């Protein structure tokens, strides 16, 4: 047993991470969709947003997805209670993310990439006056169920006002990856395999 202890530990660590990082609940059920709809209605969602989010939930595959976000920051954002007068758009967005980051991270959701744009669109076919963005961000969500847990929270609506206040324009586009070599489940498996093999060689090395 001692000879294979490193492999047992590696597998246990990976399985623990896998079950935390992966939503195994399958697609949202009708009952779940109705519950989230009811919460959104209580939180004041208008008919247009409610219809769009309902279609998003009904099309659920149960898989994780990445939200592609384009952000165009306001030069003069509105005055809001938590940030006060004269606050730059970054302060409003930081106040929004101060709520979002803990909610995201405890549900295995996290940023994949955040960066400032360096030029406008270099390739454009069939789009008149394409939008330009100050920043682009990729945010990984464990599932649509996880996203709805966050966005149906009444506290989300209050903080979301700060995101809207910070932005002149934004676009959030959900995408389910078909190829993602940077998936932490894959990377962790490689790292643990290397350490387990190394530890196994040390344990089984013939004594001189």
C-alpha cells in the first residue's frame, strides 16, 4: 500500500476538486426554472429580461460555460451611494465585483482572462459600425444553475446597478467550450500525475 500511496492521494485530491468544480446536477429542471423565475419577478425583472433568461434556462445542457464580456467604461458615471460624487467608473465596477467575486469563487466560477483593448476590430464582416470596447473579460461559470443562484439573489440587483452605472455599453455572450486545454481539471490531473510519479520513484528506489 505504501508503494502506491502517492497515487491514492493524487486521485483523492483530483476527485475532490472535480466534484467541487463540476456541476453534476444535469440541466435545470422545470421546477428549478419556475423557482428562479419567481425570484427574478420578486426582484423586479422586466418582461423582456425575464423572457430572455427563461429561454437561456430552458436551453440548459448542464455543462459549464464561459461568459465573454465586452466593457465600455463611462467617462462620467452617475453618483451612487456607496461610491459617492466624482467616483471614476472603475470604483463603481470594483464595488460590483466586491460582491461578485466571493459569490463566484465559492461556486467554482472565476475569471479566465481580463485585459484592456489595444485597437478596434481588425476583422469585420457584415457588421455596420461595430462596437469598440475598453476591456474584454472571460468569466467561467460552473453551470447555468450556478449563475442563476447568483443573479436571483436580491443583493445582486443592488450591486448590479453599480455595474450598469460604470458602463457606457456592455455585451455578455455565453459560450460553451468545445476545446479548452486550460481547464483546471485537466491541468491539475497533469500536475498531480507528475508529483505522484516522482514520489513513487523516491519510495521504490532501491536502497544502496
